[in-house]
């Protein structure tokens, strides 16, 4: 009896469905545009009494089915579903604008029937389910949104027609095209990415497609969270799931290849520049020319202290010291984070040292010490500036020429005293440059005594203590 009943149902659904205009004739979304408007139809059709009766019957049976299923009364639920099918089908065909429930419930009704037939008959039911979505689009697309309905259709198309990978992806893409923020269900975004991965695994797509799909999807969930759409909390939990899904595809070569193409087409797209810079940074692709270029363009259109600091560090790595100094000066004087400002001044000091601008480098080091008086790196930098000045600060005698090493060692000793992190490094420098102190004979013949004060000249201009090697 069960077999006869299912056979009858299959015949009922295979025959007699109305033909649908618009998108129904182009299931995968290949039409250039989809236009829907409120249908000029009577709610209860030509025979209102029969439509109302069948609608009431199917709704009552369907509600009882849902309650029985929830309480685990599966045999009872099955009987209610059997009773709901025929009146639901009548309403679907004869009064298609009776209620949105016809389509919401209809998807579950068809899915139930699909799950309870032999495999060879499943295809007919999956086709019928797509017809339900197509009619829903024509009848209620104006109200629910084209993108929303297509998104739900895409998920079920993928579920019930998993091997139609290209068509699955096409419907997801069409849903994306027609969706507004607020239309999306997180599941639609998740399976949109899954569908692109399925195409890749089947050899019908490149990595770029997967990453491109991920970028679309991530843009939607970021905006959904920002705008706090009704279900925005669900989008927060979606993010790590999708990122885990695409992790194998986000290697540096793939990201660079994709963003190079996109930025060639839209070189000043701020959102794209931010995405490129962020993703390349997160994946450790910071040595690439593309990362430098994207971040530089981004800083140009939206300059800020953080991006200036980043640009300065990247320019240093590329030994572009004049450019690095410009960015680091901007960052060091505008960063609100005192720790980063301190680091920016230290780095700027080192850059100016390389550029031979010793006075500026020393000023940078002292600026860093204003943020952190116990930063030994600043004193090491000043000590190095002094020690490296031997060639430019030659005096009339050995003491005058070598007094710079007294000043340098003073700074190394200070570094050692205030910062244990650099103590070992500072001591190594002390040991090295103490060997360059003047000899006792030079000190004696210049009428000096060890332990007395001495004014170091040249650009250093500091008071130090006389010492012999």
C-alpha cells in the first residue's frame, strides 16, 4: 500500500504543475536580469471557497505533523504528512498567492517525500522542489527579495543535486548578485564557499575562484556584523568556520596572483586594498612587492599613523631609507600607542644613523626615551652613533680623537644599567670600545688625569670621564 501511495504521489507531482515565467524558465540564473513584481492575482483564486478549505486543511495537518515530529511520534507525523500533501498541492497550483506559508511549508513537504521514495524516483522530487522555489520567486520575490529566495534555492539545489556542481555555483552567484545586506542566511554564505570548493575539487575551477568567492562572502558577513542585522550574531560564529574551510587555498602565491589581477583592474579600490593588505599580512606574505604596493596605495588614500608605521618598517626592509624616514617621522609623531611610538622613534633613529644623520638619530633616541626612560635600545643607539663618529671627529691629538669612545661607553653602561634585556649586548660593546681608549702616556702628555672630567667636542658635545685603556 505504501508503494502504491508513493507511486500516486509521484504521478501527482510529475503532472499538472503550472508553467512559470521569468526565472522558472532559466533555473540556474543564466538570464541577464530577473524582474519580479506583485502578481495581479486574487488571493484565493477563482474558486475561493475550495482554496480556503484546502489551505486550512493542509495547514492544520502540517502543524500537527510538526508537533508530532518534535515529540518523537514519527508514525503519527507520517500520517499527518500524508494528509497534508493533497490539499497543499491544490493550493500551490490554484491559489499561489494565498500565503508565503505555501512555499515555506512546501519545501519541507517535498523534502519529506524525497526522503521517503526509492533512489530512482528522487530526481523527480528534487525537480519539483526547484519548481516550488521558482514559483515562490514569481509570487513573492517582490516581497521576500530575489536574493533571499535564490539563496534558499541554492542551498537546497546543492543538497538534492550535489553532482550538478556548476549549476549549484551559478545559483549561489545569482543569489549574491541580487541580495542586499539583511537578505542573507549564514548557511547560504557557507555553502556558497563550499560550492566553489566542490568545483575546484572536480577540476572545473582554479584556486582564484575559491578565494574570490571567499572575498565576496567575507564582505557580506563583515557588513552584516557592522550593521547588526537581525541575525548578526550568527554571522560572528560563521567567520571562523569559513576561514577554516578556505585555509588550504590561502597560500601566498594564490593570494598574490589573485590580488594582482584585481588591483590591476581597480587600483584605487579602498576596500580591495584593505582586503589585500590585511590578508597578505595575516598569511605572512609581507615580503611580496604586492603587499608593499597595496599598503602604500592604501596609505596614500587613507593615511593614518598605523599605516605610516607599517610603511616605514617595510621601506626599511627594502633598504629604501629616505622613504622609510618620511613614513616613520609621520608615525612616531602621531601614534597614540606609546609603545609603538617608542619603537617608531628607535627605528627612525637607526634609519637616520644609516643615512649619516647622526644628530637627528640622537634626537630620535632621546624622543624614544620620553616614552620609555628604561629602553636600553635608545642608549645603545646613541653609543653606536658616538663610536661610529671616529672618522668625522678627529682631533689634534690622540686624546681628542679617541675621547668619543669614552662618551660611547658611557651610553653603553647606561643601557646596561637600565635595561637587562640589552645588558649582555651592552657589555660586549663596552669590552670592545674600551680597547680604543687613549693610552696612559697620551693622557699624561696632554696634562690629564684618569677620573677627571673631559668635554668631548665635535657634534657630540658631552662631558665624560678620562680613562686609559
